[in-house]
C-alpha cells in the first residue's frame, strides 16, 4: 500500500520533530520521498505558534487500519497531545 502522510509541528524543535517522525515512519514502511519544509501561520485558531509542515510518501505492507494505528502510535511516542478536533 502507498500512503501520503502530512506532518506538522508547532512546538519545540519543530524541524527535529519532523525528522524524528520520518525516521519512525521508515520503521513501518519505506519512505519513498518527502517534501520541503514549509513554515506557515495558523489559519483558523490564530492564537497558536506557527506550523512547520511537510508531506512524505510511504510504501508499507500494513493494512490501512494497521498503518493508521502505527502512525497514531508514533504520535503518542513523540508526546502528541490532541487539543483540536
């Protein structure tokens, strides 16, 4: 299965967090490509820090559900706390 993953960071060392996430994704699949990093301001909740955004393409043998669960586990390992949605 091929997947396109969107990552963004707004806290701490944003660039290092994105690179760490990319390394962790490489453990559950093959990272085929990744975008440049883009620094953007928040659009709707404007009282937030700026975001550093990137996307990557990953090939994996996991099912879509298992891949999503693996990605959620990476977020948890990296300390993500859901605040929106």
